[in-house]
């Protein structure tokens, strides 16, 4: 999401409509990275044309009433009130790329802290073994492994089961995964 201000009009957040439709005048909620913010969508623009609605797949700008530029950050989601929740902790199935695939050269242990990317979010995550795993501090994840891990984000992001993400470290992609269960 790219955010900018238009003097005399307000704040515009840009992005892609992921699903459903969004209409001018609708009450919306900005979700992720803290407490959700409710506001009214006062305008929709796509390719320098004002529209009354946006549909799934559209790249658009959303003019938001009473929202300051500093209140919106990349990675947040605009949704109908109550339809999307943000979470910090979930279980995921991860695949760690091998050295030949451009990934890690070495294994990692419990409490590995790479960056996780969802849509446009870039969040630090702490990866641990799920509760009930025998000797988690002695286990390691090797490049090329598939592993079920518990992911604890440093701040909440709008995520849901089935959502895919990328894991990066030091400027390169080291893994990919899918969320299997929301924990909190």
C-alpha cells in the first residue's frame, strides 16, 4: 500500500482489491499493526479516473475521510468492518530453500528471527517448534526441509489460514510457507 496526501481532499491509500467489491461512501476499517481504524471511503480512483466502486483485481487509490498520512502504513489492509482480523501468532508449514535454490547454506535452530513477507507487509518473526515438540532446543531445520513451525510476529498483520508468505534473511529469500492455523 502506497500512501499520500492530496491537499484539501485528504489521505489516499493505494493497493489492489483482493476480493469482493468496495464502493464510494462505504464504511471501512484499516486493519493491522495496532488497533483497527474505522473511516469512510470518500473516493475511488483508478488510472486517473474517479469511479463509484472497485472490484477484485483492481489497482486503485482510496480517498479516506479524517485519516492522517502517518496513521496508515504499508502492509495494512482496508476491509469492511469486522470482516478481517489481524494476528500475531500462527502455525505454518514452511519449506526452507537449499543452497542450490538460492537459500540458506546452514541449518537454523529454535528462535530464528528472519523477515516474513505477506502481501506488502515486511515483519520480523520468531520461529519456534510447536508446543509439545520433544527437545525443541536440540532440533534444527536444514535447508531443503519442510517443517511445521510456530510463527510469532513482532506486530499484528491481517492474515488468515491458507495465506502464503515468503521468508527472507539478509536480502535473499530463504523460504516460503503457508499458514495452517491461527493461534492468537
